[in-house]
C-alpha cells in the first residue's frame, strides 16, 4: 500500500539524494516541488526506509508495518484548518519529543508546509534543538519568504515539475495508449496525479471542447448564464473519478482497521479532511486547465487574424484583449470567488471584446 522509491516517477536527483541520506540522516528534510511532482510518494518511501534498521529491506517487521501504512513511528501531522496554525505546529513539536515505539527513530511528516507562513516560527526551536530520535519531513509546494528561516534549518530536496515526456512515459507504462498519453500529459501541466485521473475520465475530451467552443458561442447569441452552468457542471463531473478513488481508499483503510480489531479507524476525520482538501484543489486545477484551453482558443484566433488590413488589426486587438481578460480572471481565482459570478463576469467581458469566430 505504501510507496517505495521505485514508485517515484522521474526525480532521479531527488531520489538519489534521499537514498544517500539514509546512511546518516539529519533531523529535518524539506521536500519542495509543485503538486503532482511525486514528493508525497518519495516522502512515504523515505519514511519507510528510515524506520527500517537496514534502510528499507522490505522484509523486516518495520518494513511490513510501513508497507501497510500502519507503522506507529511514521506520523502524519495533521492540520485543523485551511492553513497550518500555531496550534498545529505546537502539537507537532510535542509529538517530536515522544520516543519511537517500534523503530529506532520516528518520522514526522508535515504536508503543505507552504501553508505555515504565519505559524512556522512555532517549529523553529524544535528544529534548532531537535530530539535525537525524530526526523521531520516537511513537504511544500514552494518556499515563501516567511519560511526561509525554517527552510535554512532543514536539508532541502528539490522536486522539479515532471516533463510532459516523463508523464507520457509513466502513463504509457500504466498501459495508456500512446496518443492519449501524450494529450493528457500536455493537459496535466507537470502534475502526474492529475494526469492519472484525467486518463480515468471519459469526459476529458468533451470538457476541453466545451471550453474551446466558448468564443464561438459568445460570438453568436448564446446565453451566458447557460454556458457558465454547463462549464461548472462539467467541472463537477470531472471530480467523479477522484471521488471514486477516495471512496476506495477509505474502504481499504477501514477494512485494515477492522482486521486489526480496532473499534473505529484511527485518524478517520483527518483522513476525510485530507480527501476533501485534495478534491477542492483538483477542482481549482480543473478550472485553471479550462481557462488555459480558452486562452489557447483565442490565441489560435489571433494567429488566424494576422494581416495588415484594418479589419485584421481590429480582430487581432480584440483577441489580445480577450486573452488579457482571461489572464486576470486566472489571477483572481486565487481568492476563491463565487464561481458562478466569477465566470459570468469573465464571459460578459469576453463578449464585449467582440471577437469574431
Ligand atoms: Zn526492513
């Protein structure tokens, strides 16, 4: 169930650095890379190897427990809200003082550490005077300026986004047909998790053409409210494969817990919170992918309009304005606006650009 280093796609330098670190691990590692770059998989594999006395032999009791995702010394620190709070990190600092239960050391994993911009100082003292038997694995999408001090107390391991070719190759070895693998890899923006879900999603191509068609619908007399409804419904449907996978993961964990004779699955709430967070993030990525497709559609119209006469110049200018509108719409998505109002406003602005299709 838990990953090994062989499950990490690409990232040769990062995996090599982590393997080398097993000989004499330090007290804290910061794994930095964008979503879907494989840092979570690498962190799981590294944690499993860290609790094994032989650096991940695959056969001892520690390895067995780790493989089942049930090693008591591999602890995922959880957060209570949208960001990592001071309270969350104080709890992690207390946990860090605990003695390992099975292995010679415990591994404390904190995901989404880029969300600790305000609270990070709460962990500083622990990182400066680390308990001898705890190794921190901090995972972050990036290192904002507020985190530089904490980052300087850790060994940083960089995970660059995966290339389109690496993602296409990974999909092909999953058994995906080559052309589809390439198309999906291009739409996944370096995010392998997203690529794997897109492959499992039969409506992927339909959704892209829905976005691609927006300029034509706006040039005609399509009803903006109706178009926005269609786009958002398609986005809801896009989440179906992820939700299905989450339900399977939960069922597997519950079955493992029941088999172990536990009355209820430990950490159930945190597990569900994490799934909900991943679903929200996936939705955001889906909308951003749609907007890039829309931008590409206007880009193609711009390329077609290139000529020296007045009509082409006006047309090119209109396309340029439309592209700018989409750029600023993408930027303001960060503030979690009301989606319906947000996209209706964008489509009204785009119609005003008067691009002819
Ligand atoms: Zn082992």
